[in-house]
C-alpha cells in the first residue's frame, strides 16, 4: 500500500512540475512583435457575412465602405474581432482584397486601422 501511495505522490509531483514549467513558458511566448502588431491594429477576425452591399449594417465599429467611392467595384465583408479577449464581439465592414476567396467562419488576420490592408488566413 505504501508503494501505491508513493507512486501517486510521484505522479502528482511530476504533473505539478509540468504545469509550473508550462506556466513559465507561457509567460515567455508573448513576443513584443505580437503586442506591437496588436497596437498597430492587427486582429484575428472571423467572417460573419461574406458579401455586403450598400445597405446599412447595425452595430458596427467601423465601415470601410465610407473610404471608397461608391462607383468602384470593390467587395466588402462583415468580420467580427476581439480587442483582447477570446470572443469575436466587435463587428467591422472590411474591404476584401482583390482575388481573395472569402470562407465563411474562417479566421483571418486583418488590420482594423487600415481598410486597404491585406488579409492573412490563419485557420
């Protein structure tokens, strides 16, 4: 019975050490480049509506359609993003880069400060 208790104790201790090591490593995984990119406006976004016309869209933070002439042939999509949490709650009408096939529900990295920025698919 003593062997069983020692075995459980050593497994528990190994698990505790692994958790502590993971916590220490996690603190080192947020490189300054990621914070700088976030500060410049880069956000992980999820496509909510793949095509947007001229109709008003309620509850949006920014609408890139206002930055371009109405007679140009540009595609817009509604994306949702987060300002630091894990939920995509803010909505944004973004200019879709030419030639990009937009997948509903896909996650892209988009610059919410620059309507002409490229999109980078993450998943």
